[in-house]
C-alpha cells in the first residue's frame, strides 16, 4: 500500500475532507452525528464508508455494514431519522444508473425468473423462519389494533382478511403466494372454507404437506400464478404482489380475474411505495428479495382497470414497523441456534434488512395496503370491516 492510499483512507475520518463535511452536514438535518454518542448516531469503524454510500447508495451502505465497517446501536432509529428527513432522496449515486435502467426496461419477474426469490430467500429453511415468525409462520405484516403480541397481531390480520372477504362455509378460496399456509389453515379452521395455495418455494410446499396430512381442507400447489386456471369463490394474495413486477401487473390482474367467479371478491395485501420514479432498492434486490419491486397506489389501480372495481383500500403500514421489530427480537434471541449454519455476515445482513425496513415503515416512506376488489361492483355497496 503506497502513501497516497493511506492518506486517502485517513481522509475518510478527517472532518476537513469534502465528502466527510458534506455527509456530516446532511446527517445533521436528521439529527444524526458521525461518531456521536446517541443510539442512532453512526459509528465509523473503517475507511471507505462515506465514499461507498455516496457512490453506491444503500448498496454501498449495506455492504459496508455487512463487513462491519460501521454500526449504530439502534439501527432502526438511524434509518427512521434518515428517511423521515428524506436524505436518501438528496443523493443520486451515479453507479446505480444501470440498476435503475435495468429495473425499468427488463422484465425481471418473468415466469422463468420468478423461482429465484423462492430459492434464495424463502428456501433458507423452515426451522429458521419458525424461530423468527409467529406460531403460524405468517411472513407478512400483522394487524396491531388492540393487541400487544406478534401471535395476536398475526391472528388479527388473518381474521380481518376473512371478514373482509365475507367467507362462508363451503367456499373455495385461492391463495396466490400462500407462504407456509397460515391464512389457509386459519380460514379453514375458523370459517369452514376449502383453500388452494400457490407457492414457488419448495420448502414451503414441503411444509404444506404436513397441513394437508392433518386433515385440513387445504392444498399446496408448487406453481407460478400465471399457470393457474381453476375458478374460485374468493381470492387472496398476501405479500406476494411485491414479487410481480410492473411489467406483469396487468397479467397478474388478468389471472386473478380469470380465476375469480363473477360474484366473488379478491383481497390484495401488498407493500407499496410513495413515488413511482424510483427503482427497487439495490441492496434489498441483491441480498434479500431478488427481482422484487414495490408498486405505487396508482399502478395497482391502473392494472385493475376494466377488470375490477376497487371496493376498499386500507393502509396500515405503520403496523409493519411493530411486526419487523418483533421479528428482529425473535431472530436475535434465536441466533445462537443458527450461528453454525450461517456466518456473522449473514447475521449482520439479516439485522440490516429487518431494522432498516422497520425504520422505513416508521418514517412512512413505504406503506402496507389491503385492496378489496370485485369484478362488477358489489350491489348496494361494499361495507368495510375493521
């Protein structure tokens, strides 16, 4: 290593360097101090963090965190302050131009590529997710109205969906992106319906065989949603639309319309974003949900045009903050059981994922919407339940 390289590295910690001054001034607007003493202050532990964040955005910031180059005692508070002050919108990393163009121009959620997220994310192992999630293994936002535990919040969400759909005994329900079957099991147990679930995760499909053997009227199909043709009384899709991609939104709605009886209801539960002119987060795309994409409210409504009547839209995105914090508490408490299987880089990656997302929902930078859709409009109107 030559002297000029050493000098450049030292400059990262030098308050006189232009990049340090720029970022320090920017962070002050969010009440964050470099190497400060509060839980949300960023602590630099190695050179290169600031320049990596400026040039590569959250991809650079996340990777340097995974490497242990910086930390914050309360990562969720750090991201809440960062996003509430909308500092991420003030930096346009030039190295991410290709990522943005690729997301806009290519269909990264084609039928061929759809299986990638199942293999990379959902197939980490059922034991891993059982340790992090609630007792029903519900990997979507809980509904925290009048409850104070993760188990109760998830059950409240499942019951809310059943009531919004007006489930009745004997109905057949399609669950697009059924996960580990928590909704199907709950709906079958409490509302007497039969359920068919679609998943692209082999681990989830294998787990589903246990539910099927238990005698519940539920069926897991290892199948891409585009290949489903059967008609159902009701359709639900909870936390799957984030993997569809804007080039496939219309086709997704056409499939849902094709599979729903004329007098049926379709509940779509999805995370969403506020701004349409934004690409998928590059760090999340690379390390957590490959090919994922958050829709805007307008994109969902436009995709459903002429196929569905939007009967109801319910936003309870703030509840995802509580859900993610509960998942992180479980993940952290159970980490010793998985340390031999995953390394410390995985631990920091997963911690960054859960806590940065909690901060984003807390800042209301991203939302959680539930849409209730009908094909022809509910005669006399749809009555919202809560």
